[in-house]
C-alpha cells in the first residue's frame, strides 16, 4: 500500500469512528443526560433503553465489531493459510478500529448505566482497550519488514548504515553530527540495566526532548531551506532506529508482559459477553428479528 493511500486509509477509519461516536452521542444526548430516575418518562425511552431498538442494535453491532476484530487479527497472525492476505500492519490497524469503536457502541448500549455482571464486563473491556493502546505503541517500536515480520539486529544495523551514508553523502552531514544524533537517541544509563519503568519513562517522556534537540541541532547546519524538511525526516529515522536497536530486547520483554496482562482481561470480557448474550436470548430479548 502506497504511503499516500495508507494515510487515506487511516483517515477514513478515523472518520468512520468519529462520525459514528459523535452522531450517536448527539442523537441521544438529551436522553443520556437525563437522570436515571426520570428516563422512563423520556420520549426516547423505548428506543434508547438498553433493550430498546437503537440501543440494543448498538450493543449487537459493537459486540460483533469486537469479536470480528479479534478473529480477523488472530487469524491473520496465527493461521498460515491467511499469512499472505494483506500486510499485518494494515490488518492490525483495522483490528484497532473495530476494537476501539465497538466498545464505544457497547457503552451507548448500556446508556452509561453499569451494575452487577455488566459492570465487570465493561471494566474488563475498558482494560482491554487501554492495554491495547499500550500494546500498539510497543508493537510499532519493534522494527518490522514489509510483511510484518520482526527484523534481526543485523538487518537493523544495515538499515542504519544506509541512513548514515545518506546523511553524509546526500546532505553533506559531518560524521560528528551523525554521532551526536545517535547520542540523542540513547539514555545515559545502559538500556540493558534499566527497569521496565525506567525504560517506559525514557521512551514516553524523553522522546519529546530528543525531537526538540534534534531540530535545534539541524538548524545550526548550513543546509538549503528546500532540503531542511527532508533532512529532518532522514535524521529522525536515524534517531528512532538507533533508539529501537538499543531498546530492542526491552521492547520484546515489555511486549511479553503486555500479553500476560492483555490476554486475561480479554478472556474475562468475552466470557461475560457470551454469558450476557446467552441470558438475554434465554429471557426472550430480541432485536429486529
């Protein structure tokens, strides 16, 4: 997928998610803001209560989006027969779209009223969403090839060497400046000796300082204005790649612990979801069929 098309793909998914969230919120705002004790007297009560036509539909569609998103990504990642279908990154992005928008539709289904088993399911779902966002961040920090496979340290160093040659030959950047870019990417303490908390703090907080320092460093160079933007892009690639190589084992370790946290919440969420659906069907609740 070309870079421009990929950007449009992301923007389209974002637009769909925001449109659905805002449209539903605006449509039912008056009902959702009505106190619980007064809702049965609201004119939209019959369609926006959890078993109402609209809210029930939100719950069904949201649940199907969550289940579909998990099945789609898990199948593409783990079943060999599906390994050639699309780039794993794009499937992951669609999985994220489904599994972020789906829970919000489920939230509208509950009409923001939680209790008993539903509250356990809801907070498990929110934990899955939150940990999923963290997992997405860690996932993109582990460099991957065009097919989504993890790159080896040797492959990463070869790519890093290509960027160095590009900086020195195309932009006439002195070797000392390239070395300073590398120093910006690395913490004072060896990544191997950092705790998970220290590593995450450096990656999340110090990265802002790194980017600002990189811009300040590049402004001092006698580079034509028309090349400044492309130089910054290439230098940033060098900085990020240097940092990712240094923290590669940390990223893998964090990703392992992320799975340990993410999976149990997912299992609890799905078990309660299926129990909830089963009980609703057993009690005779139907939607439009």
